[in-house]
């Protein structure tokens, strides 16, 4: 695993997230559930806890956009880049953007599974860089995994716990 | 009908875009800069090949190009 060089980690354990808009590929409930479960992947192994807010600025702002979406890192249309996220810092830090020119899916291998893409991006939101381990969630290329049996790979657990420590409730 | 660009040109374009976005390759400013960019591209290709544990040649081979074409996260692989 790898972490961003510098002190890129949240100084608090209670973080907020807000879903600013939705993809037309999935129902609102499916997007909500995918995002919630993607954050829970990280909460399960750390002291981090996530609360959803519906207005105002959250630590992790989540949105779907296409091409130039005004953050200086334009998307490239279908395939190629699927999403990106910023490491922890005030403002844009922590925010996750998904390329809405992709086709996202809920529980099928068709399209790009939003839960898997989001879980990867939230790794960046919390301070992880890309891993060189091809089996890691934080490996940069997309690989479909069975989401019913998904468990956060050891490399990712080690990475996130190097920043925040283990879950005290387990 | 329109003439398709040579395959080699398309490959270079894919590689240049990939390395510019993810490995900090400076955008080619002019024709005069081409040699410098090609040198920079070779270094960035080596970085990328090292990251993905490919054969480190600094050249755009098929294996490297295949990795570049895979769907992926848009965050750079190296500290930027």
C-alpha cells in the first residue's frame, strides 16, 4: 500500500458525506446504498465513522459529472478514467467525482459497479494512494469482484490502519 | 471516406495523454520540444512500467499499451 506524501489524513474520526447529484444509470436508492456500503468498508476496519448530510458542505462531497466538471481534472468520456478523489484536506479535499459518461451498475458485472469504484475512491478520500498490489482495492485499474463476498483485502486494511489505527469496536 | 490515422500515431497519442495525466509528463508545447518530450516520455514510461511491474524498457510495447487502455481511477499513480 501507499499513502500520500505529507500529512494527508483526517484529524477527526467523525466525518460527513453528501451526495450532491445522481447518475441516471441507477435508482436513487441504489446509489445511496452503494455509497453507504462503500464507506462502511473503511469504517469496519478503522475508528472512522460516516454521517450523511443533505445540505451544506460535507467533508466528502460526492458528485457525478462529465468532461470538464470544473476541478481542473476533466473526465474523458466512456471508459478510460472512471472517477477520481482528492486526499484529505479542507475544501476540495476528500471529495469524490464519478464520470457520468460511464455506465454504473448496482449488483451486476455489466458496466462498472458503483460500490467497487466508490470504495476505491473513498480510499483516496481518506489518504491512501494507489497500491502496486494487483489484488488490492487501491490498485488503479478496475477489476470486477463479487460484491456479496467482498472483503477488504489485507493490503488495504494495513494501509488504512497505518493512518487511523484499527476499529476499537472489534 | 476519411482516412484513419496510422496506428503508430494513435498509440503515441494514447501514451502521451496517459503519461501527461498520470505521470506528470509535460504537455508538448511545440515541434521543437518533441525530442525533449520523447526523452521525458521514456522516463515516465519506465516509471509506469515499474509501478505495474511490467518489463522496464522505457518503450511503448504492447503490454504497456494494454495496461494504458484498461479502465481505471484518474488519480495519478505517483505523488503529484
